[in-house]
């Protein structure tokens, strides 16, 4: 009986070592997306973000068409956009271009942070135990994102979105967006991050909507700060100064 | 191409700003016009820079209000802090308003020190292409 304990401990230790190496190996296999990325255009292809731009007609439901047309009729005469009022693009526009501005990714095993320079939009992709329970998630323009690895591909599922008719890929709060990220080599041998997006939305679409976005790595790249609401504050100060000076 | 990207970025993220601003659809981005004047106000700000120039031309002497690219886009196109100050005489290259009135969307500028930033003209793009091909 006493002899079994050392054997059991040895087995357990061996198992732990195996698990440790297996885990390290599994992480070592996953690509590192950390860095600054900017829109990659295939040689000869036109540029563009894809966030709010044009494109082929989408398989929209009639109800969704009505909502989008109502919105377009409202803003088309003036050309107003959410960005003009310092509102971030939201998903999927943020990942499909974010207005042509770069993005930065910070990758850890349990969480990936994506910062889009425009409007300093931030997405957090949670993996493994970091995932937030469904009832505790707060809906928003970029939603809530869970991630998992399928070999060298990062699969991100985004839900808990709010309805957004102000995007190229308008959607309801029932939308689910799946992104599949992997690395490729570009035409000049540069590192390219490819994001394949599929959005399903029973309220807005009769079929899945897909798009592909490619990002080129910016060696030693830096994001710039993007303050946007400063203008409001400057105007308010001018109002207060005018009031103090007895002006209207 | 840089011009196209900058304009696309500006339109997508900004498009139009607060009520005091013009809407992007009012600008004629197929045309470029140069305007020279003395800076009365300049704020490098997002989503659009703000500029007031005191201009003297055949229409007379007056202040003209402009807007332009975001600070971030201007930075990437060569702008750096304090390049433009109140009192400087500068030239801006603008997409004019479609209705022909004063003002426009600044796509490039020539500062008082002679530094140019912003979108390159077609002639400059062509010159760079020839240089890259070793023809000039």
C-alpha cells in the first residue's frame, strides 16, 4: 500500500508535465497578431474601408429595408454621419475598415484587445475562462466578443449588438457576427492579417452576409490619439466666455 | 492614391460634423482650388480641422471659414504641431463648395515656412512616378 503512493505521485507529476508542455505547445502554435495593422490592398485593387461604403445589394428583409431607407432619407440631404458626431463605427464596420485608419492588436492567451484608431474604438475578445456570462453582458455598437482557436485560425463570435441602421452592413440587435482571422503573405512578402466575416441576422437578412478584410502589418507602427469631442467643449467654453462678456 | 484614401477616410469617419460645419456632400472633391490668406484661427481637431483665413482677392477683403481632414489624417500626411499659427500667411488647397460660395474642405496646405503637407497634386504624383522609374 505504501509503495503505491510514490507510483501514483510519479504518474500525476508526469501527467502535469505533459499537460504543461501540451498547453505551451498549443499556445506556441497559435499565431501572434500583436501589432499595428493598416488596410491592405491587393496590387491593382482600389482602396477603401468597407465600413460604411457602397457595394452590391444585400439580402435584406423588407422590414430592414424600410428601416434603412427611412434612415437614409433622413441623413442623405445633409450628409450627416455618426462619425461626424464622434460616434464610433460599431461592428462590423469597425473591423471592416474603421474609416481607413489603422488598428492595434494586443494578444494574450485569455484576452485579445483590438483598438481602432478612429474614435479610439476598443473591442475585447475574451477566450477561455475570461468569457463573461451571457446575462452579464452589456449590449453596444461593438457588441460582446468571445474567441477560440481552431488551429492557426482565431474565431471570434460577436453578439449583444444594438440595432445599427447607420452602417453599410446594417443589422438588428439579433445579429451574430463570426470573424475568422489568419495570417498570410502579401504580394511583396509582407505579413497580412485576413479577416473573413459572416453575419447572420434573422430580422435583417434572409441569408448570411459575408465580407473579407485584409490588414498589412505596420513594422514598429504606432496609433495616434483620436480625441473627437473636444470641439463640443471648445464651443461650450466660447459660449461661457461670451456670456461672461455680456454677449449673446 | 493617398488623396483618395485620405478623402475616403474623412468621409467615412467624419463625413459631416457639428451644426457649424458644412456637410461633406457640399464639397466638390473633383476640383482643387488654392486660397492664400492670413490665419485668424486654426484648430487641429477631430473629426475635422478648423481654419479661418483673412483673404484679400478680387471679391474684396474678408474672413473665410474652412474645414479639413482630421488631425490624425493631417499628421500622417506630414502635419506636425505648431506648423500653422495665427498670423501666418499660408496657402490651402481646397475642395471648393459646390455652390461656389466661400470656403471649402482643406486637403493640403503650404505653411509660412514653405512646408507642404496633405494630398499631393497630380503633377507631384506624376513627378514621383517618373523619379521611381529613373526617368527624372
